[in-house]
C-alpha cells in the first residue's frame, strides 16, 4: 500500500507562471524525494507601474512516503 503526502508551497518567478511552477518543484525536490505530481492551486502577479514584475503560484506537491 502506498501513502502519498501533499504539501503546499509558494513560488515566484520574474519570467512566467510556468517558471514559477518549475522552481517550486526544483526547490522542493532538494529535500523531498519521490515527488509524483504538482497541482497549481492559484496564480497571481505583482504589478508595478502597469507592468508585471513577478509571477506567483501556489502549488500543491504530492510525494510518496518511504
């Protein structure tokens, strides 16, 4: 029987929402093993003078427990 745990992380990128999601998984994988999926729960952007300065995502990362 497998047991999956889900954590929620926030990530930010100056490039795109996709890059913010990639960074969330990359950073989490440094301390969490057996990552199986990522679900983007929410996304937003920081705006300054009418220009997007940063893209943010709230990601749910699922991983298999040892």
